[in-house]
């Protein structure tokens, strides 16, 4: 269906009125790989993900996702991909099982096979025993695990995770990171992960793209990027690329 390539974009661009959110993106993401999309707030990461998951039409350019065209086959794209959005909604008066049954129904899943899938995901995520408690009683890390489960419930070939750890404390972030690593290792699923957390990207992602003001400026394996920029680690390389040097004058200006 897509000869080893899961995402291919040519000149992909999106404007919101005068705002250029994404400019001339040319990107290839291989099937089964874990791709990290790094960039500061407002860089255009979420816009890219919304286009590639079939939610938003590009202004110009073209892309295929799992072989389907982003202009003409958006429903097919939605059926073979999963998306964990930046600020997902969750029904707090449902239990984890009820919520996953609901998401399953939206994806035309039901019966025995859906329940086997839910049980297996809850087991992988370490939520058995709590599966019938209301989600409002869950910690934020547990809620995020349920949301990850809901994103992969229909066994998508490609999963988009938009800032999956940004609202989590360090311990919950580590858990979510481990889950992504385990899923990436055990399945042939492709992961496209937006983040501005360089340590997360360095640990999890095989290939990293750095986006700044709508433009993809850097693409490569974490160690290649570090080497190329002469950085100590990915954070250092990233700050050199996006120009995020800490301005101590400004930082300390409150003292004057
Ligand atoms: N629906 C929208 N309407 C107008 N501007 C938008 C919309 N969505 C995003 N933008 C603008 O596009 C740019 C990129 O935003 P976004 O893709 O959300 O960046 P990121 O996810 O990297 O933080 C920003 O300048 C943002 O304000
Ligand atoms: Mg975003």
C-alpha cells in the first residue's frame, strides 16, 4: 500500500490569512520508524499534524499518508491513523473501559474482539484493577495512558502524538515514554511525535525534524544533529538551531 514510506510531503504549506504556519515542507517518514517533530511554540507542528491526519486542508503542496492523498482521501487517512491531540477531551464520568468502548464504537469496533483489545491495552498500560473506576478519579498520568490507549485502539498503522508528555509530571512522562518505546518495538506502527522536549526526543526518536517558524530547518538522527551542530546534547544543538540562547540581560531585568 505504501512501499515502506508512511508519510511523503511535497511543498506542503498552510497559511491562516496572513500567518504562514507551514512553508514548503518536504519530508519522508519511513514505515515503522519513530519520528520526532521538534520546534518552539507556534512553529507549525500542530498544523502539520492536523493536515497529515486528515483534519485540515493544506493551502498548497501535496502529501500522502499511508499511501492516501491529503486532498482527496482524508477519510481513508482518518481510518488508518490515530491522533492524540494537544488538548484531548476525556469523559470524566465514564470508567476507562466505558470510555474505550465508546471510542471503539466510533471506530466501528465492538464485541469480543474490542474487549480483548481493551483488556490487552489496559494490561500493557498497567491499569488493570482500576478499569472500572471513573476517569475523574485518575491521576493525570493515568488519564494520559487511557488517551494513548484510545489513540491506538483501532490498531492504526501510523500514530500522531501531539505533545504527549507536556502536561505530565516527570514520573508520568517516563511512563508514557516507556509505553511509546514498547509499542514502537513490539509493533510495526509508525510514530510521529510532536514535542518541544529534547530529552524525550533524544531517547525515543530515530529521526528528528526541527521546525522553526513554519520551516523545516534540520533533519537527521539525534546523534547526527548533535554532531553537525557541535552540541553537547540534543538540547544544546536544538537551542543553537532555533536561536534559543538564554538572554541573561532580559532574564535579570526585573532586578533593575
Ligand atoms: N486555526 C488557526 N487560525 C489562525 N492561526 C492559526 C490557527 N492554527 C494555528 N495558527 C497559527 O499558526 C502558527 C503555527 O501554530 P501551531 O501549528 O499550533 O504551532 P505549534 O504546534 O508548533 O505550537 C501559529 O502562529 C498559530 O498562531
Ligand atoms: Mg502544537
